[in-house]
C-alpha cells in the first residue's frame, strides 16, 4: 500500500516472469512457432527410427548402429533447425553468396579423388570413420535461397510488382552451375528435385508464365537429347527401362521394384507387425533403410501405417503452404514455395518408385529414410519455414 497526495491506493502485485514465462507469453517465439508442422515432422522421424531399426536389425555389418546413427542424425537435425530459427531466414539472406559458394565448392570436390561412389552415383564425400556427406542435399537449400534473394530483391524494395525477364535470367543462371556439376556425378535424382524446386520458386515469385512453360519444354527436350546421345550411365538407362517394362529382367534391373511391390502388397490393412516382415527380415529389398524404406512401412505397418506416413507428409506440406501464404515479404514466400516443391516432389518420387509408378531415382523419403545429409537438409528446411512463420504479422 502506498500514499499519494494524502490519499491511499493499493498497488496490484505482478509476479515477475521467469525464462519459461517469457518464452510462452503471447507473441513469444514459442507461441509463434508452427507446432503442427514441427510435431508432424518429429512424428515422421520417430516412425522412421522404428522402420530403420526393423530394416537393419538383422544385418551383420553395423546392426543396431543404424538406429543409433539415425537418432543421432535426427537430434543434430533438430539442433540445426533451432539454429536456423535463431539466425532467421532474413539474416541468412545476407549470407547467401557465401553459402552458395561453399555449396558449389563442395559439389566440385565430389568430382575429385575425395569423392566416393555409392550405388552407382559418385555423389559423396568421405569424412572418415565410415561417415559420408552428400553435398547436393545442401545445394537444394542454397539454390532456393539464392534464387529467392535475386527474384525478391526489387519487389520487396518496392521498385517492381513482379521480377522482370533480366532478373529471372540472373536467378536461373545462379541455379545452372550447380545443376551442371551435379549432372556430371551423375546424380539424376537430385537434379530432378532441384528442377521442381526451381519451378516452385518461379511460380511463387510472380514471374511470367512463359518462363515456366519454356523451362518445362526445355527440360523435356533436354531429356530427349541426353537419352539420344547416350549421356546417361548404364545403370540409369536400366532403371528407366525397368520402369517402362516391369517384367524386364525381374532378377536383374527389375528386381528392386518387383520385391518392393511384393513387400508392400503383403502387408494388407494392418501389416505383419514391426520386425515381423518376411521381405524386410530376409533383406529381399535392397537399400530398404534408405531409398526403399516405404516398403518396410507397407509390409510391417500395412495400409494404415503407410497411410499415416502420407497423412503426416500432407500435414507438413499443408502447414508450409500456410506459411508461404502468410509470409510478410516475397522473399519468405519464395523460400517457402521452393521448400514445398522440394519436399513434395521428393516424397512423391520416393513413394512412387516403391509402388512402381515412378522410376528408381535414388531419393530418400524426407524425415523417414536413414541418412545424415538428407536429414540435416530437411530439418534446416523446417527451420527456414519456422523462421518465416515467426516473423509474419501477428494477425496471420
């Protein structure tokens, strides 16, 4: 109780907020995070851990080391997401030139004696101790950030309503160099994902539709030329041949997809139970902890479990679309759109090749498949989405 001018008034007690109180107060960082996006991505990684364990538990080389590494990769990915949110996508905008140069240098190193070949693709750098890194995974991020920076610069400054043709050419030029280097590896799967991300970026930027139509036409024409000139490696031609004719050499090039369909089809509605799948336990499906992990879900978790994975991926993409829609600037919208195109197409391609409706391209299932480079990249992408979400207007 205090006095003022001879009168009295009661001072209302206001307890001081602790650290947690500040973090959870209205308008705080924790409140502004997109929790539906975050929880869906975490759920996918948890399911992925169970599937990786089941797919590798009978292996003689590493055994449960796969599960330990997968959990470790996920934990590091979450830390990278937190660091990305803390830095903010706008801060990273200023670092794009450095990040782009670093990513290009790394993919160039893959073409040197430092690079190693895994499953026919010379796309990896050896770090020693059995660890490798695939630089093209991080190149997806830098291309999206770099193109967004160029396309949004004059629009966000208020000079233009849409990127002009010169600006679009500059953005496409930035993406061309790393794409050409990745094609030399060759890593056709990553090129396909990057191409889809570029289309998503251009569509979100408001660039003329003529660019999108022209790029699609050029991609189709380029594919025809590449095949006609025999520029694809033999194993890549074999994969496309097996996709076009599933009955072609079922014990050879068609083996993967045939065994994948058998595994998924045998799961039924509820599956055989985690760790109980005969195709999975017998190691009939190659690379089932990475590229073909969806076959483990289909066989052991059944239609319900595999459907849950699809629903969770749908939640991630839905929340990403909401973030893109309510971004406070064009730069944020473009970055979010590029990530949507990347994660959406890569998920479709991975699941599609397990079902036999897409050619085998050696792409992991985001958040689910075993692999450090992919896990780090997709969680950085989530961090970028969360950064865009927390910096949007409160009313959104």
